[in-house]
């Protein structure tokens, strides 16, 4: 009974802390401007199923896709077993699903073990790629000590959890063979049975190992759950809503600003009465000028570097890194959220996303080619943030680069970005 009480207290504390931290992230995301992403629900469900659940965009890098699939499927399915552990922990039972599931239970436990082994292999492969192979896309000015460590921490945690799961099963299997206590014959152990011979033969020692690994496994999962809100691996949860609310417009299509659109309509049609609009700046200077979807994407970013690795500006040595754009956005909105927690909802500081986090040189290096958006495995769109920052500079500060000012002047005077008049556009066809 004492064990059950301790387990219930730990479980309640873990759920409370996780809910509190998720609530803060939700609050931070909703600090962004509103945007309507409720259209075409059928297409949105299809996109989420294809990209988040089916991981369709991971296949561009086959080895990484396969290893990630093992971790993704293994970790998700093995955690079905956590439901049994939770029930056992609360009610003091042991392998409560074994009787109602009968032979299916053997199949499930055997499948869990094979998946656990695949997760272990994949985690070691990723550790080698990151720390020995040192792939270029895992480096960059934005990849400071914390982002690099974060990736390793998760891999180590997964290795420990899967090792504890297999060791727990190995000890349980040995106790079943000894017909010790309440350890009824239940489950199939194709992997952990190979570990069994390495364990002590003493029943008391085996029980201590089984109980120790049981507690380590479930407390480790609860700790992992509460680590997620502080980690890039929060994408495990956010990838699904983020892909559901994807931008469904054709790639490269830049959205119009309603305030500007209404002004143009009013000029073209004197009878048009623009709807009342809230006072706001053109474009974005800080993260609260971005939409909630932009901020959700910042928290969804996996820091995998696929966007930066295909960015032509980055490849030619320019400062722009789409991954850094997303990481800076997340860091800034987190900073604002922490300020609100300490000083109240009216918290303001002298910082902004533009200049304090993202330099102007970075955003003007972008070619708006959309390669970053196309490469992202969870449909994050760094280009939207870059365009909004550019809009602020051009429309609020009138500080566009000279080359753009020349183009703006040509468009205004000639109706085209070139310096010659519209009447001269076809002169080239008359040349002999």
C-alpha cells in the first residue's frame, strides 16, 4: 500500500508539473496575432496524417528516416505498455493485461521487446552520427552547447529507458521460470531472455532488479515527459497540430496584408467602406507581431538543420540560417513569457526580435526560394517570419536596401522592376 501511495503521489506531481509547463507554452503561443487556419479541414487532416504520422518528408534522407522511424514507432508503441504499468502502480497488480489479452499479450510483449532493441540501435547510431561523424548540418553559430547537449540527453534517456525495460522483463522472465511469488507466466521475451543468464540466480536479487527497473522505467518516463517542454523534442507533441495548421497556399505565395488590401480597394472603388481595424504596425518587429502559428512553429522546431543545409544563402557563406530564425523566435517568445511570469501581463522590455536576436543582414540574405520550408519534416515556414521582418523595415522604417529602393522606383515609374519605360519593352524584338 505504501508503494501505491508513493506511486500515485509521483504520478500526480508529474502530471501537474507537465500541465503547468505546457500551459505556459500555450500562453506564449497565443501572444501572437490571430490567423485563420480553420479552412479545408479534410485536407488538413490528410496533411497531418501524411506528414506528422506518416513522416513522408523524412524519406529524403533514407538512413535518418529509417532510424527515426524505429525510434518513433518503438517509443510510441512501447509506451502503450506504460498504461499497464500505471494501472499496476495504482492498484498494486502485476501484468494486469495478461489475463484478458491471453495469447495476444505474448505477441505484444514480444513485439515491444523487438522494438525496444531497434530503438537502442537507432539511438546509438544517432549518437555516433552526432558526436563522431559530426555531420555538418548539426553545427552552426546557433548550435551552442545547450542545443548540442539537448540532443545527446534525449538519446541517452531513451537508451536508459529501453535498457531498463528489457532488464525488467529479463528479471521478470527468470522469476516466472522460478514460479516465484506473484510472477505468473505471462508474456514472450525474445530479447530479454538473452539477458536472463547474465542476472543472479537468487530470487530475492531478481525481484530487487525487477522492481528497481520497474520504478526506474516509469519514473524515467514521467521525468522525460516533464523534460520535453524545455527541449527541442517538444516536437513529439507539437508536430501534429503544427502540420494540421500548415499553410495550404501554394509554395511561394506571399499573403497580402489586410490593411493594405483595404486601402487599395478603397482607392479603386470609392463606394468601398473598409472594415474597422485594430491599430497595429506593418510587418513584425517583435515576436508578438507574428501570428500564433509562427510561434507554434518556433516551439515545434526540431533543430535538425535540414532547412539550413539546403539554404542557398547559407551555402554561399551568408549569415542567414533558417534554423537560427526559428530558434531565435522561440528564445525571444520564451524570454517574454518568463518576463510575464515575473512581472505580470503588462511586462515590456527594450528588446525585440529584430536587431536583438535576428540581424538585418540575415533577413536580407534570404532569396525567398522556399527551400527551407520544403525541406522541413514538420512543415515549418521560416520564410513567413523573414518576410514579416522585411515588411516592418520597408513599411515602418523606410529603410530598404538601395537595390530594392531602385526597384521600387522603377515599379512606380515604369510598371516593372527595370529602368526602361513600358513602351520600350519590346524594342529587343525589332533588332536585326
